[in-house]
């Protein structure tokens, strides 16, 4: 598929929307808008001709039994990937069509391609593989089409779309014993792509109804726990079991099952979309991510970043759970000196600002650099990835065995991004005594991310709202203030009881009673 600037402008003119004519694609009309190459490297003769032997073997291992692989290579100013997959994990600019089947690709079914071995191959700006599941009904021996979606801003929050298509069929010499098949009729041009996008995300929300209900229940329980934290944290053992159970649910259900892992790339993509033209539909293609971001926005007002980072982040849950196992196995825990710990806080902010700056120039480059987040490897792909990525994720988890939540404390750019508005919260829910920090250091010493200053203040930028300090706040055997108060009450009660005993055993008790009655 080769499209020039003139052809794209002509296609939008054909939509009949005068607003699309007011914002034509800039540049000479002969400029290359996109040059898109398409093939199926899962057909052995094609894959071996295009890919290095190692790359081909990796592709075959990556594609499961019965799966096929689509390979796209692009040149020009337009990206066939776009940034929709960064926001919601769905590549919304491309669609594979065969007969009545229409297939869109998700982030977990995507991987990049290395250098090609085919002689004379151009140096492509993008070259990627997409896995076609075996249960999709795709037949590689039949013709199919690739549909490319192109959008144009026509208002502050509105876009119009048009589509282009290219057909593909396997070379005849690669086929045998194939009955003559009728060529599929060309797909009608979609005049109202906005309606199609709306129908798409509505269907996705219906298909994800179980996951949405599960996430809604988790958010409801967590909100109740925060609002009634005084009652939830009365029993240390019961609260510990509640927290560990919630984190297991976050890891297994939200993370490994639903792939609802937020990323700093979501924030960068939002900034990019505001620059290029914001549309709700692109963000609603992944309902769990959409709901989570709205819950994060609300929690930042009430509690700061800890509601997500401390309870709803699957990788954070994985770190804490593995650390708890390490503690049971008596792995030594390291507490960094406060001066070094405080300075290492800045690293995550530097990483976020660097990634955000790169995203303003190239969202694709920023997405590549965002691999500093191990989320895709450990959560989305469940460690089923090339060994350097797996090794990096395991190193971070290994560090977390000795320094609890090591990655969250010092390296997470998403945590840094959420911490920036954390001080804007309207309420301060965590209760403290005047003695906290001076002289008592119990909470500061037991805070598992060292978010409490030696002077007693809780740093909202670093607090993960684990509520452990609220457990200690009410503990009758660990909080010095509560212990002192109980001893004072016990002493007062003992004094009153002693006075009562003295009066009861006094030899002149009848005379005393008479005197009392007389008085």
C-alpha cells in the first residue's frame, strides 16, 4: 500500500465533511504519506527468506500451535501502529479482514522485528509482527485484506476518519491441492468511521463485563476500607490477611488475567493525544484501563497516589508478595540510611521527566524507552519474553527481596508521575499523635517504604497508604502512646479499687456510714 499526501487529502475530501478540507495534510502532494508492506512470515518459505534464522526460530516459538503471524513494515510520515495501543493495548489503526472475519491486534500479540535478510530491503521506520490466534478462523491460504485507518482533527475534541485497504494472497507456487476459491468482494468504504469506533468500544465493554464487575467490586471494597480505616485496622492479624488477600487478587485477577496494568506510557499518550486531537473513543478501547485511570484521578484528590500504587498495581503487588515470602524464609532486610534513601527518591522523577520530554518529540521512541518499566514483561506477557527483558524484571524483583518495594521507591516513573499531584489531596486521613517522631519512632521504623520522616511527618509523595501506621496507631502492645494511656487508666482504676477496699475493711465503717448519712 503506497499513499501520497495528495491521495490522503482526496480521500478526506470525498467524505463530504467541509471541516476535513480546512485541515489538509501538509507538505508537497507527492510526499510519501505511508508505504506499507504486508506478508505472512509464518509461511515457512516467506519467513526464511525475510528473517535471520535466529529471528525465524524465535518467531516460531512465539507463535503457538496453529497460530499465524502477520508482518507489517512501514515507511513515510504515518505510523500504522499509532499510539492507541499505548493507551489501551489495542492497535486501532490496522485491521485484518478475511471474509466475515475482522481481527484487531492487542499489545500482548505484538513484537518488534530485527533486521531483514532479504536483499535490497529498505530500512523501514517500523517493522513489527502480530500474532493471529488459531481460534480466529484465519486461513493463510485464502486471500485477505489489511485495512488502514487514518484520522484527521476537525475540532478541539473531534476527529473524522477514513480507511484504505490493500489485498494479499499467497504466491501460487506456495499452494497445493487448493480448490479454486471465490475472491472476496471488496469491503465497502466506511463513511462514518466514528460510528464504527463507537460500536467497537461498546462491544469491547460488553465482552469485558465480568472483568469490569470484578474491578468495580475491588474498587468498592478498597474505598470502604479507606473510609472506615479505623475499624478495618483494629486487628493487626485480620488486617494483614485482608491486605495480602487483596494483593493476591490484584496480581492474579487484575494483572495476569485481565492485563489491567497502568503504565507511564498511558500518561505520555494522553499528552500526545491532547496535542494531536483528543478523542474519548481511543481511550475507551480498554475498559479496565479506562476505569482504573478514573479511579486514580479520584483517589489523588482523596488519598494521594497510594491508593493505586499500594493496592491496585499488579507489579507492586508482585513485589510485596515476593518480599513477604522472603521474610518468611528469613532473607535479611536492608534499611538504607535516611540520607541516601531520601536522595534516591529523585531518580523516579528524573526518569518520568526524561520520558515525558522524549514523548513530546516521538511517542514511539518514548514507548521504547519506557521498557524501564518491567510491567509488560512481568505482568502482560507473564515473563514469556526475550531473556534480557526477563532478566531485568527478575533483577528488580530480586532487589525487592532485600529492600521491600525497591522499584516502587526509587525507579518507577509512573509512581513519580502520580506523586507530583499527590500533595493536591483535599484530606489527610492518616491519624497521628503529637508524640509521633518526637520521641516515638515506631511507625517510622516499621514503614516498609520509609515514607515517614524521622521527625514524624508522612511524605504523601512516597506513602503507599498501606495503613500499617494506622494499625500501630491503635496497637495496645506496640504504640508507646497507647501503652502509656492504658497504664495511666489502669493505675487510676487500681487507685480507685484500692480506696474502695480500704473503706470496705475499715473497722469504723458503720460510724463512717452514719456520719456520711448525717452529712
